[in-house]
C-alpha cells in the first residue's frame, strides 16, 4: 500500500461498527515498508463540540505531532459542521457538558494565535469552534495525515432505561439526526430495545465481514458487564443471557472472524454480583478469541485515595474480581489465556501520600503470591486540567520511577512468564517495524503484547513465533519453525540452551540437517525440547 491512502481504502482496513468494532487494532508507530503497513490512529475522542475538554485544533494537533496517520473526532450526536458554534469562556467552569475554562482558553490562544476567533457577548469572551471542513483544510496532508469524519451516537432507550453508545466513522450524511442533536438522544420508537439494537449491530458486523473485516472490538463503554443489565433494588445486575445473545449474534454474522475482544469491566460489578458475573465471563470466554483483556480501573490501592476521588471499587473487591475472572476465563486456547484482567493505576490523584505507592505494590504482590494472572499493568499519571495540581517535584518523580522499576522486576516479568510461557506458539504476529537486527510486531487485538523477533522482516509480514524470552513489558519470539540452515546468528543464539558461542558453530557448519547431527556438533549441549523450535531440511 505504497500509494496514498484514501477514505475508501481506510474503511476497508479499519471499519467501525455500532458496537465500537475496529479492524486491525494493533499499531505502534510503524514505519513505511514494502508491501502492506500498519496505520496508527484514534477514532474515539471528544472535544468542546460535545463533552470533551479540548478545542478541536488542540486535539488534532496533539495527535498529528505524535505521528498518528489518522484520527476521527467522534463527538456525541453532533457532526462539527455548524460554522457559528460559539462557547463562552468561564473563569470558574462547572457542570456538564464541560465549560471552557480560562486556563485552557489561554493555552489555546497562545498555541493558535490569530486563528482563535473570539467575540464579546454579554460581557464575556466567546470563542468559535472550528468545523470539520476547517480542520481538514488546516491539518490534513495527502499521504501523511487523514482526518476522518466521525460521530458517537449516544442513545437512551426509554423502554429499558439504559444508555447505548455506538461509534460511526465516515457516515455523518446518512445519520441526519446528529446534525445538532442532543448529547444523549432518547429512543421513543415503539418496541425498540437493546434486543433490537443487538440485531442491528449484528447486521452491521455481517456487512463488514462481507467486506473482509475480521477483527472486532466491543468498546465505547466503562463496564461491559452492564450491557442490558437488569434492575434489582436500585442496582444494575449483569445479564448473562443478553451477553450471550450479543456474542452469538456476532459469531453468526462473522463466522470467520480472527479477533473478538472487549474493553473495560468494573471489578466492583464482579465482586458485588459474583454468580451472574461468573456466568457472563464464562460466556464471553466461550465466544471471544484468545488474548482478550478486561481493563480494571482500580487506580489506587489506598482506601483514602479511592474515597477522595469517588472511585467505585476497592482492593478487596478488585482482588475478588481478579480471582473470579481467572477462574472463568483463564483457561487456554492454543496456549493463550482466553480472558484475563488488566489493572490500571493512576498517579497524581487527590489524597495521595508517601504510603500510597507502598499500598499499590503490596496489592500487586498479593495478586502474584496467590498465583493469579494479570495480562497487563498500566501505570499512568494524571493529566491536570484547570486548577487541578499534581506534584512534579524531583522527589515525587523519583518515587514514581522507583515504583515502576519495582513493579517491572517483581511483577511484570514474572507475570509475563506465566501468561506466555517459554515454548508457547504465538500465531499471526504482524511486524510493525524493523530496527537493526530486530523486528517488532503484535497480534491484532485490544491490548496485544509487543513481540521482539531477532532478524530482519518487512513491515506487514505475518509470522508464527515460539516464545523464547521475556522482558518487563514485552516478549521475544523466534519464527516457527526456525529453519536452522536459513537462520541468522542472532536467531540461533536466542534458542534455549544455545547462546552466542554455540550459535557460531551452528552458523559456520551449515550441514546440520537433523537433531542428531546437531547433537554431534554440540556434544556438551542439552538439546532436549529443541526439536519443538526447529525445522530441518533433509539432504
């Protein structure tokens, strides 16, 4: 795909459905190579056009500077084509949707200068929001950066009392109500409930599958287990039957799909309703594809921080949720766990002190010591807006880095060794880029692990690899089967029990066409199990 990418090409590559499904989820700043390549982008973000906290120019500019190939500003129920849309700048912003605060406006004015259009109305400053057409003219570059028209349709189903969010790309002209619609649109159509929306979503997936799309992600939600949840004593209870209806519908619509993953689950839901949640998780693990990850937003294991920030879970509930998900989804298909939790931590929250990171580490050690599996641990920092303050002194930065280093050594690497044991066959790893003597790739998926592959490979190449090593946040894999007579010195050295010196002997010999001859070449080496990695070409 060396020619310029157009919108039709993009939709065939990265189709989006009402369930938030994306094709080819894995990206990573891939470089252009011969043949196919990955495009890096984001199709779900909001601005001041709906309930975001950024001007459109700010959002687009940030992603373009970060090297993204495409983005779509998917504001709620509104397509940015109204040329006279003004927002008032408030010294003390409050309420929802977010008001434009003075600090963000000042930063916007400083960055874009005379491009920022303002006026005074009733004694207050107002700023005009730029339209999609203006954003295209300002930021698009043929062959380098593409701004896709997008919208997130947010509907409130009165019959069932639930919100449904659906992300659409390149479709504003066929969804007329988004032209100036409310941020949450009530659906009054008689008989239209979530069941009917499932049927419509399955129809969209079927149409996308007919176009060749095989990778789907069920996203755009904060707790997937509350899909079509039932009401009970003022609370929402997981509905396993509705989740099975959704998954079977998607499987029937796209029987040859390669990826079916989800996104977020609230661990408190699992802990509060363990029986219903366990049934739902077993259903998900039955119909999904291996490597699925449910992100848990614990954010902090410090009870004071959780209370100060109104976070709806706690360490005990999260630990119980991890146990339940391991039991329901930790079984393996093709050597890879079907469904595991991920864990998010957020540094810079209200109420933190020196003890907070110690509590976070104690929680992770408890998970490890119980033999439970986590697919990923994501440690992030608060991005302060307005008057919110985050400590940025050297001591705080040192403590955060020390915490990350300890988590890498004590938790991340041992956890990866359990999730992806040495010798596991990891299929369809797509090479994203090649640097020096190592290529880097991922499987398509929601949170795919980064795989380092010794050797030079063209970006876009798909490889089956056998896992031979583990880093803190990545794994090392060798092409499988590794043809010993074609292998590079670096690939031979990565084989278990070989190392560089023995690899040199193999590389120079080249007449090795059986394991027996390899053993004669290396009489002091223990080659037990090596036949699982190698392929020999008989004479």
